């Protein structure tokens, strides 16, 4: 194979690794557009470890993931853009939209107004339980969890 072509193919692989996939979700109840970026396995593992509660009872250690905290941490970490969108006339269609871009879930305009300690608490306070689960699942999906791997046949 031509060494130049081989290098182009390898460069494409490394570029794909560096550019994590992104997808926007819209939470209509809040008028919130959230752009989520896929997370690496080491980042997901670190979040999972931080959200695992360990208890020792009669010499046995049990582990349980705090799923609410896990989803909030995933969402906070994966959010690359956060924007509040409001239609000028309050309707869902045809009207001019105005928006406010936030620096993330830890944006001071959110945390100070709601008296929150940081981004993860903002996620937990603003999203309902089902929204927290759904957006957390979307982060994992973008991060490659549940992706079908095609069998390679010669």
C-alpha cells in the first residue's frame, strides 16, 4: 500500500478519536437545548466510581451506584453547550426565538439564583427524574454504549 495513503487512513482514525460525537437534545418543559458530547470509557468509569456507595455489613462489602448522582454527573460532564430558548410570543411554532447561552450547568446565573453548590446540583434540581434518566441514557448512547458491532466476514 502507498505510504501516503496509509498515513491518510491513520490520520482519519486519529481525527475520529479526537472529535467525540455530539448530539443536541431539547427539553421542552424548560425550553432548554443541551448539546451533549460523548465521553471516553475512562471518564465514564471515573464518574461511576465516584457515584458508587460502598457499605460493609458483617464483613461483606456491598456496592450500589447512586443512579441520580451518576446521571447528573454524566450530564454535567457531557454538556458542551447549554442554551435556554424562548419563543417571542410564547408559542411553539412560527415565532421568533430568543435564547440565552449558558457556560454550562455550573453557570453562575443558574447556581446563584437557585443557591446551588455547582453544576451537578443544578442538573438534579432542574431536571425531573425521568428527564434525568433519559438524558443520562442519551449521554451513554452517544458515548457508544449499546452500539451494535457488526461482524466482519472475509
